[in-house]
C-alpha cells in the first residue's frame, strides 16, 4: 500500500488518537455482560426517551420508528466513525452504486455536512507554515475559499 504521509499537513501529522474515542471503539465490540465505567456510557434504563417516530413525505406517509435496543444505542456515545451499522450500509451502497477501484484498501468518512467535510479535508492536507498551491476552477464554492484562505495558498485558476 502506498505511503501518503508526505501529503499530510503538519498539524494533522502531529495528531494522536484520542483515548476516549479509542475506548469507545473497544466498548462497541465488547461483550454485553461487560459494564463499562468509562467513556461516558450511561445506563440506558435512565434515558428519558422510549421511542422516536419520523413521518416521511412519501406516497404512503411512511412512519419510521426507533425504539427498544435501537433507541438505546442511538442515545449512547458512538465510535468517532459513526454508527457501525450505518457506516457498513453506506460502504455497501458505495460499492454497489460506484464500484470504485481498489475499494478493498479504501474507507469512507461521514461528516455532518459538506462544509465540515471540506474543512476537515483541507485541515488534514494543508499547513499554514508551509507554502502550498491549490488548483481551482474559475467558479468555485465560496465556502471552500473561506476555509482555505487562512492558509494563504497560491491559487491557480483553470
């Protein structure tokens, strides 16, 4: 597998795994008999919600219901990568819909929105202490410029 370290920005290169996130990963696959006393895993019996219903604007006015074990899981702290079942479903959808090359060596990232995803990507790849260049189309999303301008990149317009 290729080594992409040279593309990682200086701040991202210095990042260390966050201990609580690492613990949450371990807890997600722990046996059900284990009683976690770390990583903020509250007792599900104390949650104030029993169920959530979401009514869709489709032809059938479908109602989605989250209850029981699924509701308890949804209210817990999750691994940083997201709800494992959701991540796995999106991976399968990506493979089915796009069949990207070298998929077995790839992964996905779920963010809270496009701006958040762009910000995290540029933060990972750019360094404010190292000159950089970015190739852009003439008409570019202004939110992207708001994220990249603080890095003072040399823009090349194509």
